[in-house]
C-alpha cells in the first residue's frame, strides 16, 4: 500500500525512535540504531528500513520486542513490524529517514534543559506538559458535571473575564484533571499569545522550596507575574503547608489584580477547605466553586463509548451498557476495564461479550451478580417536596406560590431553578415535573429547563446560587 502523508510518516518515525531511545540502554541504542526509515506502512503493519543486512539481523534478533513496543506506543493500530534493508536509506533526498544518532543527541540535549521529564518551561516556570487528549470536546457532559464543564468552557474562551478563580472540587477519578488540562489546552489553542501554566500543587511546593533555598522567592513571584493562566491541580496537597500557601496567596493576589485567570482543583468537599489558611480560602471564595459529582448511568455509558471510540475499539451497545451499569462511580475504573478488554482482544482476539465481561468484573470484585444487578444508588434527598421547599426558602418565596401559576417576575427564575434541578439532578421526567407545577405541559417545562441552562451560562451569580442549593440538598 502507498505511503500515508509523508509529513506524518516522518513524525511517526521520529516519535518511535525517541520512544525507543528513552526506553533502551544508551550504549545499545547508539550501537544498533543508525538510520531508520519507513519503507511501507499499511493500516496495521509497518516495514522498517535499515542500512544493512547485519543491522537487520541484529534488530530482528535482539530488539524486535523493544521496537514493537515503541511502535505501538506511537501507533496503537499496528499489529506487526518487519525489517528490510533499505537501499534508498543513504539517499539524501529520501525524506522518510531518521538519523537515530542525531535524534538521540537532540532529545538528550532537550532533556537537560527542561530537566524534569514530562515538564516544560514557560517563562522560566516549570509546567507539566498537558496531555492533548484532555479536551473540552471529548469531555462527556452529564448532570454530574455540567456546571463544572460550563465554567471550564467559559474560562477557556475568555480567561480572566469571568469565574475567576475557578475552583473545581470532586472525588478522585471524576475528571478534574481532564477539565483543568482541557482549559489549558483550549486557551493555548485559541489564544496563542497567552502564557499558560499547568502544574500540580506538589510541583508548586517543590518550586517554592527550591526558591526559598536559593533565597530567590522574589524571583519566583516575578516569574509568575508573567503568567496569563495559572492552573494548579490537586491543591489538597497544600493542606497544612502554611508557608507555601502564603506564597500562593501572594502570587494569587498579583495575578488576580492583573485580571489573570486562576484555576484550581481540590479532591474533597469544600467544608474541608478549613485545612487551608483562611486568607487563601477567602480568595477562592471570590470566584466560583463548582463540583464534579458521580456520573449517572447514562453519563458513564457515554464516557465509555467516547473512550472506546477514541481508541477505535468496537464495543457492542449491550456490552457497554452492562459495564456502565455494573461499574462504580469512578471514571478511571471504567477506563481501566476498557483497557483490559482491549488488551485481551489484542492478545487472544476475543471480543468482549456480556459473559466474559461479567467474569472479569467479578474477578475485580466489582459485581457479584452475573445477571447484571444494579449497584445501590447514592442517598439523595427525599423527594420533590423537599426540593421545592428548599428552593422557595432560598429565594424567600412561598412554596405554594412557587409551584402555582403566579406569573410575577420574581417567581420565574426560582421556578425554573426548581424545575431544572428536578430534571437534571433528580431525573424527574418533564411530565412529572409538569404535574407538580400545577399541571403545566411537557413542553413548557422543557422550555423552562432549557431557558435556565442558557441563563446559567451567563449569570455567574445565579450559577453560584444553584450550586449553593445543590450543596445544601446534597444533589
Ligand atoms: P481526577 O483528576 O478528578 O482524579 P481525571 O481527570 O484524571 O480525574 O479523570 C480520570 C479519567 O476519567 C481520565 O482519563 C478522564 O479523561 C476520564 N473522565 C472523567 N470524566 C470524564 C468525562 N466526563 N468525559 C470524558 N472522560 C472523563
Ligand atoms: Mg487529577
């Protein structure tokens, strides 16, 4: 089959060689890898070209495993590789060749400059390299995360303009890092001149400590001053680290005053924010605090399908449903299972069926029930009445009037909030909500819910109120 796009072929080749160089002993790599080319690339095979039959035999015998591992790390669809002698490899016009020795020099030189693997320097500050697979367009939206998503989306479009700081909290494995990196990637993509730093709180701490050691804390502040978007993941790590919090507070103020965007994540409920210094905590409260909750069945199913699609793995609908139905709340766990199914498929060519998935889940002690029983739902508030009462109390209204037909303006939004929460958080049907609200019809409820969603995207204050209500109700 013909070559694919020559530019991407060359990139693939460079990636494979770089992966290889990073995983092998230096001496072996420099001895056995001189020049490498791609002679042929079909949908699942690559034929690599080498300089001589001696090299070919060596690679086949000694390094085919390494080479294969590096290949599938860069091109997961590949199932086999071979080596041939490429008579064109020394031809300087041949663009499909990578000089491994040269590349090795380049990659190690680069490493020395940034020093920390997986990180890069932005204006002298160490930033984690963001994973491009974390984007807003592949973040699956559901009732458990739509507010967090909406805020992340707004921030990535207009950093510093609204929701500043944005504080996202939620349990592990529910998508905080995904959203934070998606904000960073989104800003970098749209607003190329913005300087974005993504770091974790422990990295921030290390940075701080090293500046303290060299007595250059002022210098650290100076560097951060130049940042447009500062994203710090896993701030819980700073709990009880007083001095570092102090510094974060200083940097925070500098950035905030200059209308720079700050985004933070935290893996515990906000009431545990007491582990942070009151001054810092009150800064967080200037902006918006949103949570990511546990995804419901439909969201889990959509996430699973999205992940399978991204890995070009075909998962039968009934199998996907079975997994989403039976796995827990942690999205990472869901992904782990998918990865295992893919590995199994690659090894044994057994496509997942409900039966073999059930056996696998049972092994992982995720379900005992092979017939597909449902996990217990999380406790929620009792029923709609409690919700209507809470919304009415929050807005200082009479609950009877809230569900009634009063068309006064002050009832409109609270009524929409109540309907919206019943629909999105408690999963009532439009019909049922209509009945609760003095027999309104389905489409009028639908309209109200859509309308509110629309308003929430713009009205930061109301957004916050809805969050407060949700917190209070535990939904
Ligand atoms: P956290 O940082 O909250 O512990 P992560 O962001 O690392 O969680 O999420 C764990 C995994 O689940 C990631 O691979 C992420 O892409 C995935 N994930 C979580 N929520 C979603 C979602 N709504 N849509 C798509 N992927 C998700
Ligand atoms: Mg995380």
